[in-house]
């Protein structure tokens, strides 16, 4: 997976200040092993998220819901968003990539855009509803390019439709 971020607004993380300037882009290559990423779909609370972030630097959140082909967060997602906010408030220096993922149904470029829009919606919601500072979060979309399960059956596609928190 490649994270590419442009810092056009000039909000650059402190740890990158010496390497990135306003208007330039940064690319980060992350290599992952699918057998390590395979996880059960379950609600995770702030403590579970904290443990996973400290152990592996990431956590999959399956409790954030969207209608098909939409980027508006559904009401049923509020408990998961509240737990993410609780985590961020308990660790004031923690910064997260909010990474959206899709299954393989649909065109790849559309899914890539949709996953980014969904991740952006999560960032916006955490800011507007929970008061999380924008410079602690950024949105990234992987589309269908980082599956954790086979897309051959619905249960696998459901696992692939997720939001991940990745520490940065």
C-alpha cells in the first residue's frame, strides 16, 4: 500500500517538518502480510483500539457504516466514532490516518474515490461532532487494493469494507 499525501494547506506533522514543505507531496510505502491482517469483525472499544495501535500500529473498525455508493456516515456508526474520539482524547499526541477500504464490486477508480470520501467523512465527523483537531487526522482511501479476505463471497467482501486507523 502506498500513502501519498499532499500538504497544500501547510499543515505538516511535526515529525515531517524537516522533510516536507508546503505544496509538496509525501509518499510512504507500507508492506503488509494478508495473513497478519485477517481479523474477526467485532466492535472494538477505545481500550482495544489503543492496544492494537500500540502492538501493530493499526486497527480495523467495522462499526462505521455507509449506504451502498454513499459517503454519508449512518447513525448506527456513532458508538464506534465515540470510541475513536475517546481514544484520541485519552492520548492527546496520537495522530491517525483514517483509511477507507472497499470490496471489489464496482470500478477500481470509483472505489478508490469512494473509500477516500468515506475516510474524509470520518475525519470531518470526528472534528465537528467530537472536537478532534484536524491536524491529528488525515484521510486516505485504498479502495479495493488492500483486501483482508477473499472477495468471492459476501462474508469476505464485508470484511474488506472497513475503516482502519493507522498510527503516524
